[in-house]
C-alpha cells in the first residue's frame, strides 16, 4: 500500500499535461482551469460514486483514480 501511496504522491507533483487538460475538458466541458475546476471534478466523482451506491453502474476505478490524481495535481500547483 505504501508503494501505491508514494507513486500517487510522485505523480501528483508532476506538472499538468495536455492529456490532463483533455480529461478535464471531457469532465467539466472546458479545458480552462478556474477556481471551480476542482469542485467540478469532485462533483463528477461524487455523482459517479452515488450511482455506484444506488446500483445503477459499476465502479470505474480508472475514472476515480484519474479524478483523484487531477485534483491532487491542481492542489499542488
């Protein structure tokens, strides 16, 4: 578990890449990073987890990991 945690820390300190902006655009509708971007990403994550809890969809771990990493990168800017 600590290996995963260290890997996450290392990745979260990397610069935001063009690929990250594309993912942000797909989720929020814009590739511009604003004061609301983190909130929008967390809302998307919360919505996904709520659908999982209600049994309406399966957990998409890639989606949840991607959002978590993007939020961490934005906080580390």
